C-alpha cells in the first residue's frame, strides 16, 4: 500500500469512537445503528457520521436488509495496513542493522 492511500486509513483509525465501532463490528455480526448506539452516550447521528468515515476507507460496508441498514466489518483494508506496516517495519530493521554494523564495525 503506497503512503498516500495509507494516510486516510490511519486518520480514520485515529479516533477512539471509530476504533470502538470497528471492535464491535469485527465480532462478525452485522449491526444496525441503533444496536451500535445501545449502551453508549453517542447519538445515532454521531454513530452515522463515524460509520461514513469508516465506509469512505472501505473498513465498513452498509448492507440493506429490508428497510434496515446494517453495517459490517470489511477486513481487507486492515490486511492491507498490516502488509504496509510489515513493509515499513522491515525497512526499519534493515536500517537499524546497517547502523549496528557501522557502529560495531
């Protein structure tokens, strides 16, 4: 994943409410907005706003079931982020290895 496409995903994950929504949805069940607001101090409008941000980076999908909109977790962007972070981690490991060799050599 190139840096430019990673930034919006990181930005979307930078909010604790969105992280909590993803944690709920990652359990594997589709949830309505009312189910997602249940037990929280968030309004339906606030949850909808956060879900739209997550939809914009493809981490959440909206599925219509009759008259109801249900939201589900879409894992592909998380997989892509993991691949990106693994790539960056490998680059840092290589750089640190070169630095260690230089200092010890």
